[in-house]
């Protein structure tokens, strides 16, 4: 069974790991009627990198890292290189990636396909903005070189394209200089959601990284981080990971336990608001607890992350309130600020707020999150597709107005629908018929 | 594709006018999704489709006849999947209930076995093949407690259900590791058109209660489910009873039942009887 990181989805598939050009050449011909989908580090929460009854193509053997081109400030890497390995490779030379997701195990291919963001979107945008070029294996045209200037439509359809336009094999990434592997962070408490948002917005402009954690009542802690001016460039050892058991029931999302955890976090902030941390600890809080989904009980973890434009703060408040009143307070809520969107039709970030809630999977969440999705769509927002495991397909076109444009490009690159995932089936992403129906109803 | 909360998106009901089948479909797709009703009577299907359609729940109909050759069933499944995507749940609700005394001759036995056993068996086989290929999905087979201990008055029905039940469980075993699954549902006596006018034994239940029970176990690993749940241990006990004791129990229940039979309002009973008559019309 191939599943998602949240442990709520899973389906059987044949996994292949091509490790030479001959393998890659034969790959597309080997796909059966159920098609194939690329898979990187397996860190998407839901069903984005699984393909029931079909082929799952691991890119993990594409692990080469080229030399840094200091003049252009770029590096060419294989799609299977993980962000963590790349950061450690780059740091001693004084380079780093401008955008880094929340776990080091994400691969470069996955980061592009999901157009991941960091805690600095206001400043640096999403991952795709820093891709100078990439080599993509497409069903219709074989290996295609894409960049924002060459095959631009194909490039932007592949950024955030969830592996459905082609299989990314290599990418040239733009780098920024790194002054120190260490960052100084300041934590600040605020008792009300609107105060948290005000302070977070200010922090996202003034600091390198900014993120807020809020409790189900809307009180929160804003963390600002600035790269230290001094300090070594050499990464220390990777953070130790803790083994985690599968907790019974809803685990850490059980309200009394969640309340205790929130209180502990608040106390820690009061006791020690300032820290000097290694970069990896700031970027990858999840990696010190790889068993986080297990802590949500046997059924696993559902994360709901959505973005709404500035001015739609009421949707954030509604999300917290609705979850609380339904008796399903999230175990973790993270708020970020997003800046300008990039041209990728399926890219998630756009100017406004992002709110991510972790829940213990429970069928009772269905109606709650469905109602929330309606509000998000009505407010001009969207859910993060790569983290989704339960959204309703009818809402996706409203959330992603570029969907039809993306489908048109996909239809050129993969006319027979060879690339397909469980997520694509569930959300009917590649489904032209929905467009036809919309076209018919408009006619 | 079933989502991360275990909710199916596309449900196919073979035997589109089956009340228990419809109740299960409604339970699995409470608000949204696609329900495909496959059955023989276009008018009844259309009427059911209209009743079950909601703002976000579309209902489609397809022609299906359990008496048709096997290839037709295979084609039906292919058409349903081509039009509506992967089939997350297929409910097999084909079957008629005829008292043994009403089976006038050998041909009548042949017909009832075709409807209750051969047709459904072929449907189980065809569905299992499709679900195995798509790597996910659940086939819900409506069996009966009659499959566990057959009663003399419903001999052919019970034998058909017993064989279907056994076959479906066997196919379910063969699906292990494929991502697909078979769930055999053994309801007790359920108040529906099919059972209207029959004496009501203990543990009589309603279609929506059977559906609720199926809904609860669908995302789990159960292979067989009784509705109501208490029938599990009861049927186990009945199966172990010596034949002589069972016969006396059966006879006593038949004698006693009419006295407490049918608490429903008269109008309901009339409607039920009318639709039953409709079902028994020669085709």
C-alpha cells in the first residue's frame, strides 16, 4: 500500500525507481490502463502521490547535485534530491534556497510539483519562482526543457501541477547567499486572533521569516526569525528524532490533551521568548516529530490548509470557531502571510492569509470542513491541493480559476491521461467533462 | 475515489429499486457524490432517481438485468466507470423473496435461482474483477440471515442466499491485498415491499437501520455484518441447534407471528401489498 504522510489514505500500486536513462525511456510505455504518477519523499498529507492499481514512479534515484554556479547563483539538481540534503550541501559554500518547506524530506521534484512555500512568502514567493529551468519527461513530447521563458505555459502548468503534466527529472534552482546557519528567533504572545494577525503581518514585512501558531480560541504566538549576522555556516548534526507511538482514539487531538499541549507551549514562550537556533530547526519543526500523524490516533491525521485574501479574516475566525463548536478543536493551527502569487494556475499561495489546521481523522469532520470550504471559495480563497484528502471536486474550479487553462496545457502534454493520481481522480482535476458540463450550462 | 475521511464519491446500486440498497446508498452519499441506479424497470428507476437527487448528489440510471448474460454485466460496469469514474462502492441488491409454497413448478424454482443466485454470482465476479483492477473499492453484497440457517418456508431463497454468501466471502478472500474488498451484509427480517405481508419474526428491522450499520463498518475491516448486530450471536446459536429443536422453534414462530404481525398503519400495508403484487407480475 502506498499512502500519504497523514496516514488517512492508501492504495496498492506498483512502485518503480528508474535509475538509468534506459529505464526512463521505457517508463511511459510500461504504464498500464491505470496510468502512473511520480512520487518523491512521500510527504504530501493526502493522496497526491499514490495511484490505485497503477504505477508509482519514485524519483529518489535522481539524486545528483551539480556544482554551484556562483556567477549565476544557481545549482542543477536531480528531482529526487531532498531539500534537507540540498541545504546541507549548499550551506558551507555560503548558499541556501530562498524558499524552504516545513519538512526536509520533501524532494526538489515534489517541491516544484506542489509549488511549496516557506515562512517568507511575502518576501520570496513560492518555490516555483526560483526555478530557473527544468527537464520534464512528458507523455506527448518526451523530454522537454522548460523555463519561465522557454515553454513558459508548460513550465507554469508543471509548477504546482501535482505531477500531472510530466515527471520532473532535473531542475536548476536559483540560490541566495547565506550568512549563517544560525537564526535568532523572537516569540511574542497575543491574546486575540486579530492582534495575532496584525503582529504577524508586521513581522512578515520586517523579518526574514514569520509564522504564528494559534490555539483553538484564537490566542497565539508569533515567531519572527532573522538570520544571525555571525555564526558558523556548517550545519550541525541533524536534529534527533523521537520515536512516537500510535495513540488511542483521537490521540493528541483529544480536547483536554490538546488544551494541555497549548498551555505548555504558551508557558514555554513566557519562560524563554528568544532563541538562537540552527536554520534546520526553524524550517523543519515537523522533522523532530516524524510520528506526528501517529499521535493523532489509529485513523491518522487530516490537515486542512487554506488561503484567503486580505479582508477575509472572518473566514479564519469562522474556521476556528466552527471546529471548536463541532467538538473537533484542531491539535495544531499555523497562520502565515502570503504575498504575490506566481503565474502557475494551480499554485496555492496568493496575497492574503494562510491557515493550516491539523485534525485527527474522523468521519464527523466531513460536514464541518465541507461548510468551511464553501466559505473559503465564496471569499475568493482556496484549499492547498497537495495537502488535501477530502475536498469536494465541485469547488475546485471556483477556488482555482486557472484550472481550465491548466487542463488545456495538460491536455497537450498528456493527451491520453497517462499521468493520474488518486488525488486527480478524487478531485477530477484532469476531467474535461466537468468543463464540458460548465460550458453546456453556460450555453 | 474514497476520500481521507472514508467517504465514497461514486456508488453503484445493482438492483436499483432495492429499498435496502437505496437506504445504504443514501447513507454513504448523504449530501454529495454520484449514485448510479442499475435495474430493469426504467420507470421505477427514473422515479427513484428523481426522489434521491439532491443539489450536490447526482443520480444516474443504467439498464441492468440479473437474468441477462454475464457479458452484459461486465459491460454495465465498464460503462458506469467510464461515465462516472472509479466505482468506490458497488451494492448488490438483486433478489426476490418468494415463499416456497408459491413456487408453482420446477421452472419457477429455476427462475428464482437465476434471479437470486446465478445473476448475483456473476455480478460479484464481474465487480470483483473491476475493483481489483482499479485497486480500491468495496462490494456490498446483500445476503440474509437465511443464508446462515435456512427455513423450510423459504427454502429456495435461503439456499440461493447461502450459496451467494459463501461465494462472495470466497471472492472477498481472493481480493486480499488488492485494495478492494467484499462486505457481506446479513440483515434479519427488514420491513420492505419485498417482505410486506409476511409474518414478522423477532429482530425485525428497517432498511435505514441496516444502512446505518453498513455505514458504520464500511471503512473498517469487517467482512460480514449482521443487522441488527445482535443477530450475530443469535444466528450462531441457531446454527448450532439440533434440527429437531430448530424445526419446532420455526413452527412455533410461524404460528405465533401473525398475532403480533404488522404494526404499521393500514395505508402503508396496502401500499406495500400493492407494490408486492406489482413485483410478482409475470415479466
